[in-house]
C-alpha cells in the first residue's frame, strides 16, 4: 500500500464518519484530518507512584491554552521532538487528546518532515471553512498547502492523493468556493493549471515578476522604465554619477511603475543599459556605492586607411582616435558606435 493510500485510509476513519475507523499500523503518521494516539506522540512512559497512577495530572484546558500559545509564535518550529523538549515528558504525554481535539475541529494541521511530525495552527476563520468537508477534501488541501507559493500541478495532486480525476475536480470546486485554494498559471506552462492556498501570492518563478503582464513579457513597459532610468543617470547630480539607491528612490517618488520595484529589480534595468553601452560605472561615492553615468562615446575613426590593415606591421602600430585616445600596440580595446 502506498503512503498516499495510508494517508487517505487513516484520515477517513476520524472525521466525518460514524462507523468504526479502519485499522492501521501502529505509529503510522497521518494527514490533516487524522487523529493521533498517545503511543504515537511519545515513545516513553510517564512516571507513576507506588499505586501505578501518574504522579501529576494536568488541566486539559490549561494544556490546550499553552499549546495554542506556543503554535501562535511564528519563530517556533513546532515539531514533535520540539514539543517534548518544551513541555517535558510528563506534560508531553497528556498532549495526545488535545491534539486530537484540535485536528477534529480543523484547528490543527499535521504533516511529516523526515521522521518527525510537524504541527501548524489554523485560524478560526479558516477552520470554519472546513466544516462539512470530508477527509478526501482535507487531504487535498494539505497536499496543496505543502506546495507553498510554487503551487502544485493537478497531476501531482492526483498522484499523491490517489483520488480519481472526476472526484478531484469536485473537490477543487468545493475548496475554491470556500476560498481555501485558487488556480494559478505559470509563464513557463500557460496551458496547465496549478493550485495553491487562496491567501498566498504566487512566486516570481510562476508569474515572471514585474516584467510580465498576464503571463506575457511586457516590452513596452520595460522600455518606458529603461528610458526613465537613463534620464535619471543623465540629469541627476548634474550627470556626474548617480547610485542605484538614488535611482530607485526617484522611480518610487515619480510613480513611473505600476508595480512596486525593489532595488534588485531596478538594478536589473540598470544592468540592461550597461550591457547596451548606454551607461557605465564611473567610480564610487563616499560610501563605496557604484556611481553610474552616461557612457563615453568612442568612435573607430583613426588616422590610418582601411587598406593599411593588411600591412605586415599594422598590429605593431599605435592608434590615435579623433577623441584623443591613443592605444598602443597589442593593447586590448573595444569601441561603441
């Protein structure tokens, strides 16, 4: 039996059913709608007194509050092993019913990284959207959630969940109608559909970043921005040189871009002008930041005639250009129009 089949079978026995849950192997980890036993949660025994009863009893509500507070901290990686360290072995044993309760009310998701379980808290608003969904729909949601901002192809969802396409299509519609997931497309595969969580912003690898409009490379938009950058280099600071930071700030003030551009994206525009020999670096400012200025014009006009190039000693001659630049023999040189 594949891992996805185990996930589906174990989930089906906990949520949305009234019949007895199917059996499953001990210590088997499950998905978003699965329960967890005390044996799964902790591999050690709690301390007991001489009568065989636990030495300490903890309030479930207090334990639940502490658990929810812990998961609300975004800096805490809530793995099974981390919980054991944080709560201590005695309180850690009592977490099993708390986790089961939160999973059954859709307040908690559970996944697996390596050999360790990982828990994620779900807001009340999102949890309310899960009411009435069956185990299969919750399992699909979990798979999509794991894909993050890169999304996941329909084919990969079907492979991981082992759900037939017809049923999967109905699940997609149900999750979309509840604003839990959304379909997105990629600039690299416009005909295919990916899914990701509704509140996520697709990664730049999918959208192409600010240089794409409706999945098409926007040449006109980029040319407008390039012309503005060129104007900044030419006019700002008297044309003596301007930094990347100054250009980015000027673009923000002028609101020339319909989308917010960070410095890395402004630098991409700047470098295209450098590669086209429109601008060049001309030293640095006091802080060491590169200064950019309009490229110097160098013409290929020289004192020699074109037929002199075939002379045997041509490569040993110095060349003097009309702008006063002299290149000695064998000196590497490049010219721009």
